[in-house]
């Protein structure tokens, strides 16, 4: 029985607590350099990674994002220009 409990705890520890991964596509409508965020045309705000080079994005650019949700905030883990 202890083996099963230990195995369950090990597997459960592999999953991040409170973080959900997701993706989004859209057009950048706002870039907030002071808060390191961007807003897409869906109205949602996404936090850019630290030390992000803002010169590679611009308002009106179509992007695809991968992000994690932590405490109701969306943290971008990957951003690419959409090829549509």
C-alpha cells in the first residue's frame, strides 16, 4: 500500500500546481513597455518574458502565443509571427 501512495505522490509532483498551458492567435493591438505586456485583438493581456526584445514585435502584427496561466495572469512562454 505504501508503494502505491509513494508512486501516486511521485507522479503528482511531476505536474505544476496552479499553472495551465494554453495557446492563442491574434493581432497585437497594444504594447505596454512599462509593464512588459501585450494586448491581442481579443482584449486579453499577456505578460512578456523577462529581458524580451520589444523591437521584434509591433502593433498590428499577427502572432501565435503559447502561455501559462498562473493566478489568473497569462505569461507568454513562446511567441511567433503567424504565417497566415
